[in-house]
C-alpha cells in the first residue's frame, strides 16, 4: 500500500457499511440543527397579469406571427421570381414555339378538309410536323422542373395554352373557308346575273332590230338609234352589273358604256339590219 493511501485511511475513519445510520431530520426541523440558524421566508406577492399586460403579450405574439408570415412570403416571392425569370427566358420560348407550330398544323389540316378534334390535331402535330418543337419543349421542361412536375405542367399547358390556341386557329380557318365559299357563291351569282342581263339586252336588240328592219325604207342608222333607245333599260341593267365592282368614277363608267354601245353594239345592230334586208347598202347620216 502506498503512503498516500495509508494517510488517507487515518484521516478518514473506517465506517461499517452495514451499520444503520440515523435518519437526517427533514423539512422544518432541519433548520434548527446545530450550526444553522432558522431563516424566515418572505412571502412573495402573487403577480396577476392585468388586461394591458395580456394585451401587450398578445400584440407581441401577433407581431411575431406577422414577421414569420412576412419572411415566408418573401421567401415565396423569391422562389416565384426565380421561376418567373426561368419561364421568361427558357420555358416560354419553347412552349410558344410548339404552340404556334401546332396551331399552324391545325389550320392546314382544316383547310384541307380534316374533321379531327382539336385535341386530336395537337396529338397528331406532336408526331408529325411539330415533332422537333415538342421534343425540345419536353426536354427543357424536364431539365428545369423535373419529370414529375413537368408532366403536370404539360397537362396544364395543354388545357390553358395549346388547346385554346388550336381551337382559335381552327375557328379562324373555318371562318376563312366560309368567307371563301360565300365569296364564290356571290361571284357565281353575280356572273349568272350578268349573263342573264346580257342575254336580256341582246334579246331586246335582236327583237327590235328584226321588227324595225321590216320597214325597208328606214335607214339602218335610224333603226340602230331606235333599238338602242328602246333597249336602254336592258343595257343600263347590264352595264350596272358589269361595272358593279369597278372603282372608276361615274363619268368614266358612262364614257365606257357609250363607247361599247356606239362602237360595238350599234355596229352589230346595223349588220343585223343588212343581213335581214339581204345586204342592202347602208346609208349613213351624211347620205340622207
């Protein structure tokens, strides 16, 4: 045994661990043990929160809650701002490229007589004319948003962007087709009316010429004048239809009408008079 251990055994007397030890006084008696003086405990007043204190505490909680919400809102705005920048510079260009391509494809299909639904035309465009645009868009969305979120985004885009745009393109193309059909029908109607008016004018010229030619003493020029005057309502109807779409002034239209009547139809009337009279010589106005 070392010396420090021996010294320690003398300084600390041995105690029997099996011996029963006297219990120490507890509670109030413990304050009267030798070496200790009892101390009186001072009563502490019970603090009750007044209404103003409660209100102040409540305001503090409200301010903390508002601060947390403000920080959360600021964080959300930061995320949204970054996502908005990404959409502006990366997402939107590829989305709009496919949107415009699918709309153009749908217009072409409708123009050629296709009766497929708008959704069917979008699906068809993905596999044909707009395959490159769709693949590029899908790749950008997956790279920027992840596969799961990009799939959800594609479904949303189909409802809010692609389908409305294609439907509008189809509507515009159908309206063009209807306008073309109406224009064709109107043109055909106008042409038919013009042919009818022309036939009525020629019929009037022929009938009056043949009737007046029976009077062999009447000069051919006089007969032509009478025919043109007698058939003026028919010729006016014809020329009104003929110049209906012309942008020329009324004076120019009248000039062109007079040239046609005097240089074309008058000559035709005189020739018909001569044919009816078996080629009798025409006496002009100066020969009368």
